[in-house]
C-alpha cells in the first residue's frame, strides 16, 4: 500500500482513539487528573504558583504547562462554568500535543531508518500503545514534556550531520523549556552532552563550546524555577516536595506459604 496513505491512516486512527479515550472515561477517573487540574485551577484563580508539599497534590510539578493552560482555562470559563466541559477541553489540548509528538517521532524514525515500513512500524507502536493512549488524553504536563523531549532528540540527530550556533541555541532553548515543564524530562536533557561527545569523539574538547552555549540558554530559561525550588524545598528539582506529596507504598508482607 502507498506509504502516504498508510501514514495518513495511522494518524487518523491515532487521533480517533485518543478522542475516544477523552470522552469515554469520566472526569477525574484518569491517573492524577484531578490533581493536575487542581494545579491549573489554582494558577488561573490566584495568578501565582502554589507551594508543593501538600499530601496527594501535584503542586511540586514544574510550572510551564500549568501557567500556559491556566490562561486557556480562564478563557474557557468566560463561556462556561461546567466542569465536564472544562476538563474535556483541557483533555483535547493533551490530544493536540500528543499528535505533535507523534509527528516528531515519525520525523526521528525517518532520519534514522531508510526502510519506510520500519518507520511506519515505529510510529504505529508509539501511536497505539495503550498506556500512551490514556496519558495522551489526560490532563497532565506529561504531554507537553513529551513534545520538548522528542524535539531535543530530533535536533540532536540533525546535529550529528551539521552543527551550528542556531542548532545549539534551539537545543538549549528546548532543554530549558523541558526543565520547567516536568522534572522527568531530565534524562532527555542529560543525553545532550553524551550526543556531542559521541559526535566529536575522540576530539571531545570540541564539544565544550557548543555545550556552554546550550547550558547558558537552558539556564536563562529555567534558572528562575530551579532557584525557586531550591529556596522552597532545598533542592532544584523539588524532590523533597515530591516525597511529601506522594504517599509511601506499603505492602503487607506475608512470609507464610
């Protein structure tokens, strides 16, 4: 079958499945959705960031997604105060972001593999993985984080063939945005120095200049959040607030068989 037709079918089916997950699952019946929505609502109503550490809350999360969506939520509230409508529309934002991520994944696979069938297989795996379908239709910062981390990987692959100040600046900007979106974006950010080291090996010292550019731009974007976290929680990634907000896992141990 024609490559473009199959590609179009994958994207259409991926979108339809995500829309099904949006409307089929009741409000706040997705993992942590109520807590993510609570964060957005707090920022929308108070025009400031909450302080993390509350038991069973997401207030420790990096703020970019919540600041951005707070403006959207306030716009929605102009037209309706219906909670179901508000949550459904916020879920649709997640679907939109997830479709962008899928397109980036397709571009990444196309850069790495010449076999078009393999590229479509990789895209299909990302598009139809059940756990992703659920997250991609959920009110959560994970979907914006996935956009930034996928873009980082895409730009690093492009950079293997051509390094430029522009590419370095874009990677630095994406790294900064990822860090103020979700702490779990850190592994993707940490791949940056490894990618440059591999590209320039054994002349690893040549990676210093582009990495300095990347780090400076990333810090210009993210330093205010990292400093705020350190001042409030004693560490730049709010790990202590995560511990306070997350219930410990208890499991009764039965050694009798």
